[in-house]
């Protein structure tokens, strides 16, 4: 018999909110600020893992990918653009909130996000109202799919592994969690996730 689920691990980008700074956002930034797309993309790929791992500040990251030469716009203008790209998935946020309230779930974010973007998104969308704590790559200096980030989340949650379910839009990350015995659902939509969650006895 399956164990009762008491803890939910969840990604943030493309599950609860839009991605914070993805390919589409960078494409829009290139258009908005008249940047060289190929050069920005090359620089981004060299620096982004370091930024998401909490080893480079947002200012330093932007110095590397945009402000390595003089621009006719400010760093604050660019940051404002980055932050405004984020949008909530209100239906998913409401769904997680209802699950948490009905089943008294412990909810843990396990995500890859740069510190400043992550902090902005937590505050702007009041994520700490439904998430108990954040195991963010920039907070713990480890990125998914490294098993160490999931092991750290397990240590912090102090929940038996078979009582946890993990939501992520990326199959690779769900597979990494499953290798540690964590139940996983690849999130594609609220409807499909709702159906999968019912299999674990979670229904609202």
C-alpha cells in the first residue's frame, strides 16, 4: 500500500510561475535593448550556471552578458525588464494552496534560480505563504540535476522519502529525484498534474 504523501517538493519556474529568465525573455531583451543576440547568448551560457549556483551576483552576471561595453540604458532599466517578465500561474498557486490546507502538506521549493530573481519572485508573488522553505540553487550553491540538492532538501524536510512527491516540468530533474526514491510527476498542465496527484490520494 502506498504511503500517505505528507510533503510536496516543487519547482517554481513553469510550475508555479513563468520562468524567471529563459530563452524567450532573452530574445525579448535583445529586441527591447537592441543587443547582439549571438554574443549575448554565448556570454549567457558561459556565466549562467555560475549565477544560478549563487557564485555570481546579478550585477556581475549583467556586467558579463550586457554591460561589458557602454550602453544607452542603465542596469536598473535592464533589471526592471527582467523582473517584469515573471508572471504567476494563479490556478496552480491556488491548487497548491488548497492541497496544503486540506492535507496539511509541508511544501518545499527545489529550484534553479539566481538569488536576486528568486528573492524578487518570492516577495512579488508571496510564495512564502504556501511554501515552507526554499532549497534554491543560489541559496545552497548546488544546481539540479545534482543529486546533492535533493539530498539536502530531504535532510531539511525530515520526511521519509516515500511520503514525498515532486513536481517539475523537466523530465531529467524528475528522473534525478526518482533515483533517490522520491515520487515524481512531470508537470505539463494543471489538469494532468491534478489527475496524477489523485493517484497518490491528493484531490481537491
